[in-house]
C-alpha cells in the first residue's frame, strides 16, 4: 500500500471489499487494545445510525473543516462504500498537545482494480480540563471546558496507518 496522494492510501481491495474489511477490523479490536476506545464503532454509509449530512456540517463556532466539507459535496453514489468510525462518547486521547476527540469518515474511491482510502474528521473537539463557572448551567461549579478545534492531521494519519496495517494482505 503506497500513498496515491499526500492524503490517500492505496489499497489492493476494491471499495466494497475494503469497506467490509474495515468494518470487520474495528469490530474485532480486542478490549485491551489501545485503539478500542478511539475506534469504538464503525458504520457503513447508509446504515440507520450513520449521521445525516446536516449533522456532520461544522457547527457555529467550529473552525473551517475543508475535509468534511469536501466529503459532503460528494454525491451519495461516490460515498456508497464509506465508513464512519466513532470513539466512545466520553473518550478523549492525547493528540497534538491536547485531549482530542473526533468522528472519522473513511472515504473509499475506486482506483483501477483497488481503491484509495482517505479520512475526513467531523466535529473535532478538545478537552481543556475543568473550569469554575459562577453562572454554570446548573449553578456555580466546575464544568468541563470542551471547545471545537481544527482537525488534527496526525489523528487522520494515525487512523490511515491503522487501517492500512489492518487491510494489508496476509503473506501466503
């Protein structure tokens, strides 16, 4: 698997087979694996729990997100084999100097007999600890300081590396 472009990984499998392999790789992560909480759930595009486009759009206050905006412009037919990978709902991992979380969209595009894999991130968020708020939503107290952040290129590269290793053909 060699990079096709700076943001793509070439796969030997066609998109449908790559999608099935990604879904299987995430489902088979052992509970003790360090990636288990980061890559908790994988959903095929079109599955009932796959978020609607409107739910993936950057929210007010979020930095511009070229990756997800480009993905949202793709017609549904080109997304047919894509996969959403989500972390545990309360899980943040150390990334780029902050505690970070995001939803990943893995896009699979036909390239010759194989496919190209690229990753976009929706709603990247950083957790900056707890902060005292006199007028918090339930009164004075300490509240989690969670803010939108720009997507982490390293988080996307980490997922691409994990998937490339998981999809690498086993030696005979």
